C-alpha cells in the first residue's frame, strides 16, 4: 500500500518492543461485540493510482465544465479567470500541508499571509478589521446576525428580500433553534428593492438589518439611508457581498455606514468547485472586535524584537472559552483565503478596478443584447456583472433546453425560489471577464429560438 | 578530496563568531526575510493583463467608487517570490513528522489533488442543471455510501463544512427529533476532556452545557453519567476514541443508558482514524457522528482549512438531516434533493412527510474535499483502511512505550492507547513546562505535539504520529523527544529561550492581545496613534 511506510518485519519489531503479541492486543479495549470481523461490506481492496485516476476521469467527463461552454451562472458563485500562479502557489506543500498556525515560530508564512488577507478584506469592505476567514458567505452571514444579537442584546433581525435565498435558509435554520426572530420576504421582479418596507420595519427591537449588495437580482442600492435609520434605533447594518469583484467598481459597504460586512470570497482565487470549499469573509468596525467569531491574526514582536505574527484574541474562541465562545468555528477556510489573497495581490488596486470595469462592460453589452429579444424584459436599472431578465416562458425549463444545446444559460429564479409563481419566468444572468462576445451571441440566439 | 572539510566550516574562521554576525540583508542564506505586500507593492502595479473594458454607458446606480481602496499589486514574478518565500517559513507534513494530537496530520496524497482539480469537478457551478453534473453528484453519492458503510450507520449529511459544523448538524438533528416528539430538553452533557468545539456547538444551538466527570483511567464515568440523565437531558457528546487517546470501553452501555432516558448520543468522530475499518460506530448505539475528512480521509489542512465534516446519522435522526442531499434512483440517475423536490421525493421514497431541519450552508458542501476523500478510500480499499487504523495505533503505542520512562504518561498503566499518546508535565524541573518542550522540539526540526489539551491532564502533551510515518522517522522523533525531555528535567536554561533556530524566536502573545494590530497601516498612521 503506497501510503503506508511500515514493513511487515518492522511491525513485528515494534509490537515486540511494545510487549504486544499481536496488533489486536492493542485494540483490547474495544469490546469483542464492537469489533468488525471481516472487511467493510462491498468495499473493494486497495487500488493503484492508475485505476483511481481512471475512475475519476470517467466521472469528470460526465459533467459540463464551465470553461467548455458559453457560461452565465452566478447567484453567489462566479466564474472568474484564476491566474495559473495562484494554483501553483497554494500547492506548495508548506502551505497546503500545514496545520492551523498554533506554533507561530514555525508558521510565519501562514500567519503573515493571514495578516495580509485580513488587511485586504478590511480595505475592500471599508471596515477597520477582518478575521482570518469563515466557511463561506452563507455561514458568515448567520454569524454576523448572531454577533449583532450579542452586541445589541436584541434578537429581531430584518433580512432584505434581496438577500440570497440560501443565506436566508441558513439563517432560518439557525433561528429556529436559537429563538431569534427573522423578518424575511420574497423579492419582486422590479427595478427597485424593498428598502422602503425595510426602513418602515426598523424599530427599537431590531438587532440588525441584513442587506445584500449588489442584491440577489443584481440591483445596487445606496445603503447609507438604511444605515442611518438602523443606527438611530440602536440596530446594526450588516452588508453581505457575494461578488467581491464588484467592489472594484462600486463604493464599499463600510463607506456607507455598514457595521459588519460579510461576504463570499470564492470569486477571487477559489473557483467554482461545485459549491465548495469557498471562503467566508468577515469584517467589522473595530469597536465590535471582541464579539467577532473566528480566528484573528495579529502583529507582535519576538524575543529579539523582530516583527512577527500570532493568532490572537483567542479568548473569544472555543478552545479557550468553550460554551461561552463567540462561535463554535475551529477549522476555517485558510487555503482558500490564501488563494483569495494571492489573486488580489496579482490584481492590485488597478487590476481589480480594470477587472471590475471589464465585467461591468461585458454585462451591460449582454443586457442590451438580450433585451432586444422579443419576450425578454430587463428588470434592473442598476447592476454590476449580474442582472435579471424576465422571459415569456418558465425560465427553469428554458435553462434545461439551453443546456441540451450546450449553453449554460444562467440561474432560474424558479430554482432559487421554488413554488413562487411570480418569479417563475425570472432568469439571473452573470457575465464576467471569461465571457466572449460569441458566448453572448450564442445565448441570445438560442434563447430567442427557444422562446419563439 | 583530502582537503574536504566535513564540518562545513573552516576552523580558522571562528564558527561561533560567524553564527552571530549580522548580514546586510538580514537574511541568513536560505532563511529569507520577507516584507509585507503593502511594503513592496503599489496601487499601479498589476500581475494580470486584461482585455480593455468595452465602452458602455455605466449602470452602477450612481454608486461608482470614488475612494482609493489601498490594495497593493505585484507583478507575477514578484508575487511568486513573495509567497514562495513566505511558504518557507512554515513547517508542514511535507517536511517532517507533525505529531499534533487530535489533528491526524497524515500524508496528503497528491493523486487526490490531481483528481480534485479535474475540470469536471473543479470547474462546475453548484446550480448547473442536474443533468450536466451527473459525475459530480455521483462522487457525493458514492462517498456518502462508503461513509455509511464504514460507520454502519443509517444515513449521512454531507453538507457540513468542517468538524464543528458537523457537530452543529448533529445537535440540530437531536433538537429537531426532540421537537418532533413534542419534547423540550435543554441540557447537553459533555466530558471535560472534550474538544472546545463540543460545548461551543451545544451552546450555539441554544443548549445549556454540563460536564460529565471522568474516571481516574481517563474515561467517561458511567455511574456519574447515569446519575445525571433525566428528562431535561437532550443528549451527550462523547469523543471516541477520546481525547486522552483511549477507547471508551463502555460506549454501548453509555448509549443504552442515554437512550433509555430518552436522550440521543452524539459522537465526536475526530479520532475515527484509530478505528476505521475495525469498529463501526453504528454498532455502539451512536445517533450522530461527524467525520473530519481533513483528518481520517487525508484532505489537506491548508494552514487552517478548509475541511469537511459529514455527519453519519442513525435511523432515528436521519429524517431530520439537512437539505440538499443526493439520492440515486433505480434508473442510475443521481438526484440532488433540494427544497423544491424534497417533500415529493420523501413521500414517494420514504412514505413520510419531510422533516429536514433545512439548509446549513449555501450549496452542497465541500466538493473539493469529497473528491479527495473518495480517492483516498478507493486507493486504500477495505484492506488498506484497516491497515491504516492498525498502523496508526501501532505507531502511537510505540511512541508511548518509548517515552514513558522519561515523561509522565498518566493513563499508560491502564493499557494500550489508540492513535495518540498522552503525557503530562509532571516531573519536569522547577520552572519548566510543556511549552518549553514544545519549543525545544522546534529546534530539533519538528512541529510540536498538541499542548495543554485535553484539559484533564496538567500540561498535556498529546502525540499523534499517524500511520504515514516510517519506523526510522519515529525512532528519530523519539530520540529527539527523549533529548528535549532530558533537558527539561535537568533544567537546561537554553531550553527556556528555545526556539533558537526557527525563523522567529518566542513571540510576544501578550503584547499581541493587549494592543491588537490586526491590519497593516501606513507607518505614519501607526506613529500618530501609539
Ligand atoms: C476532538 C475534536 N473535535 C472536534 C474538532 C473540530 O473539528 P474542525 O476543526 O474540523 O471544526 C477537532 C479538530 O480540531 C477535534 O480535534
């Protein structure tokens, strides 16, 4: 077995050194009735690298890979081009096969990277501080709601209807068990969001308002009015960013008064990966630092006065505080944070801005082209790289028909909001830098034929 | 050849003086200092060439960015060098034995990396139509199948993102099952030796947490546990093998007692590596157990994550597990059961209404870890997995018996250990602690063992060598441990200031926590705000 270095004579020698006759002596504490006699049912014996690779190649071929087709899916996971050097660097064994940096003297690589990542995220979101990552955007969103509850000592959260429905579901799952009260809604196929209703709903019992920016339908709205109203009532504004590339083009939520900004970092460096692993981004105002979940890396000095980095403020965390911790999170998404950070370093300020404007430009062109198709209506006034169109037919069915023609045509609102008749014809279209003019034309032509 | 200097130093140079001599760069040969990206990059530089943006009328809703973000850029060669230099300041499994107890730092096979990166898995979107992702769904479904088979359980929830998220999943299942019975129970019992995530999870889900006492042998005190069970106890969270490296011999009795009192049994399966292929938790009466794919099933830790924490479930808890999940029907099609289809699917196939507690995360879990874990299972097969557990336990016992004469092993008298060996700081010289041994090991070229965990042993040192170490590697590590232990017992002052040879000396953690600097600021701003 290629991964097991012990030889049979060595095993015998070691057993002898231990004073055990057989390996089963070492399992003496396992009661006889709990021991599995014989092999695991149905599991074949060990397999060669060739055999395993062949098996997976076969399965991989059964999937339509995004890069091989005109591709327009988004809704919280975006296809961006990842520079080759990102994947090369994250596969360095010293990053890939290290543990959480609990021994800082021999983990400065990971720690310095995390310090850089935290700074990048804080700046991108317009916040004072950021943590060393969460599992993904959806779990970061619940953690933010839960944190707002601890800060305000209130348990009523208002979730915008523009918040990703999966994020709403995650919050709803948790709230069911914690007793938090969530006010949520279903978005309308309209250019304007539900901010008027949200403003009206904020009161002295509200712990937080959660707004996605840009929202699930791609709409972009100014958060400052809601921030002001929330603050007036002692509530927090939580902004959720599922497409961080947008912040190269539009104002950061922090600039508009958000107290906590969370997001999904998958767009930078991580890739689609069928939904995971992704990387949750979490930033906030400094005054709320001690209520933050997750690991934090901080700067310090060593015994010779040299700058170095350590994990810090761990009195918030489960390994110290146990049931009083701010969260139960332990393993986070460190390697994805590294990929995010490397990609953002390669881009830099100018690159991120250019990338964002390229995304926006392509998306505007696509929106204009699709809006020319009879029976297609563009819902958005404002958007970044993703917008919503309304078809004259059930969009979920159209998506399957497009796929049969080799076009991965977007995310139907029917998939995201099952049973909502008013949204059945809605289709989300994401357009990033990997989309070509020919791809847009392929989508438009096929859509037109299918809708005729 | 006669002039070759085997020591590497010319005696006339004064090796001792040279060792301390400063260099112009601050570097020392292959030990390279590296500045922060904020100190070496700038906002105008980019390592990525992009096509120009098409000229369009912008539709950003009047919210176009006007302020600078402050993100430095580097060219590609500078980027590669920056991160390569940083990487060299890390210890890693690829460099040597990584005996971090409870963390199962085993070799990460590179085949798994290759498989996970195949475009058919890495470059598919979670919301693609199901007919376009049949291979990816098959991977999830196949892995689910083998996890169930390996644990002898009824079902499995694949979406949890790590061990702690899996704990949450299991505890939510328990809460939902109780609610379905119309019961409200408010307490979860957790042994003091448990990992911090256990009590944190129970509290996160709204339970009160109470301790279960341990016996002097390091196991759950069954009598005390039985005495505490009652109508307010929702369940127990027990780690097996436990964090002292011992198998909970009474596990089945514990389960029976908890069930008899109307509660459920959560098992922390972080230590499954010790028993994979040898013991099926389903035979021990367990209701829910997470499996850290980033431990037993070799997916890389990545400097802190990502992980994956599928939760195997008993028949009693399976109906409450999260959405979405996969299911293969007789026609060979793998379905992804989401909110839209769940009610109809469960009525048709299970003849019962939907009871899932809902979604735990946006999409379908850690696909990138599933491919790796499945490749690992297939590579080892039934024979290899059993050998994994046996070698892991053999290696740990070899370490235990090779060190128990120099370090206090509080539970060694009660029999063999499982996959990890536990020692305490008893018997070290006055003023010397577990931390000093850990830092001394760094100078010997090792990552230290887990320190100060579990909490039930003073100055705990938990050593988990894993099965992917050769005997020669173990012998060298044992030699190093013995040498460092001898120094700690003799009170060698140089050990107190170890490490001496790492990229950094001991770091001031108190300073870091007292004056937190969590983001980089331009130097003048730091001076303006002391
Ligand atoms: C015993 C035990 N339980 C639970 C966990 C938590 O798992 P994770 O870090 O994957 O969330 C760990 C790992 O750190 C552990 O060692």
